[in-house]
C-alpha cells in the first residue's frame, strides 16, 4: 500500500523540540491544515464543521533514522525504563505514522490556499504531512473508564514557568497575543528538556512561532531568559483567530 499526503500541517513549532508529548495537552496551541491541490474542493470537507474534534493520521517526517529496536523509553517513565514499541506512542516505529485528536476551531472556506482547517491542541511540527482526516465520534472513540497502562502509574509533573516583564514586552512587540503567550507558557510548563539533561546549568533554545525562546531551570522553575529571531514558522506572525463558520 502506498499513501500520499492529503494536507500539510502548519504550527508554531519549527523543530521537534518543545512539541507537547500528546495532542490536547496544550489546548491553546493553534494550527492550520492546508489541503493539497487535488483536495481543495469544499466538497471534500462538506459537513466537517458539525464535528468538534478530528483525528489526524500523519507522518513523523522529522525522524532522520530508521528505528533499530522493538523497545522504547517513554518520557513518562523518566527515559530509563523500556516498553514494547507497540505499547507506546513513540515516534520511532516500524511505520512512522502518528495519530492525534485535535479540536476543530473553525473552517475558513475561501482562501488562496483553498479551504483551511483551523485546529487547537495539536502536537505536530510545522510542515508535517497529513495522510488522512477523520471525524471524532464520541460513541465509538471515547472510553473514559479505560486503563492506560504505565501512564496511569506515572503522573506527569508540570513545572512553574517565569516569563519576566521585559521578555513579555518583547513577545507582545513581536505580535504575540495574550492567547499566544498563554500557549507558550503552557508548552514550557510541560518541561520540554530531555529527561536525562535536566540540570540547572544549561540554557535551552526552543523555536516557537519564528522566535528562538531561550530558557533555563532555576530553583525548580523554568525561567525565560531571552528571545531572538529563530526558525521561521508558517504560522507567524501569530494573529487572533476571527470568529467564523465551524465554531
């Protein structure tokens, strides 16, 4: 079976670093789904605005190496314990396919890029190929009482984030709305640092919405030190989403 992408995802993340580990963790994160030319007919999306959530099937396009092991080390287990690849959501899989549930914010029907889906809460990098879009239906897709294996046994601890006033002023000057700042803060609260590199002597840079966000751990908190122009994202500058059809 050969599959071809039907759309491209656009998000604030110009690299893998900093992307939430799962969809829905940062519900404020905005993204766009732009269809390939062959599918830019509104008929392909007819009725989609009646659904609140969508499933995206997509590709781990930033993985440069083929997987070499049938076991992986999930971040939730501290990066030390191994589980089977099929008992995890690791991106290093025999077939590099991802599955994400995202909230449909609105549909922009008439644009130079064809109909565009504006979504919230995605865990995809900018430029990610999308292979399929399916509606989320509660009667079949929601199982609130289901067990979640090692995820149930290891609660993820968020960290406190400090964005100093001078950095906040820079973000606003760069076009960030309060919603965008909230999304950035929520991303950092998930602590994007690698599990095995969490000392307080290292400064990290996270590409986000065309800026390189520099932060450092200080006393158990993540403090944003500075920001500079970084990797471009097709979602920059970040602008508030207008109210429209599909909400």
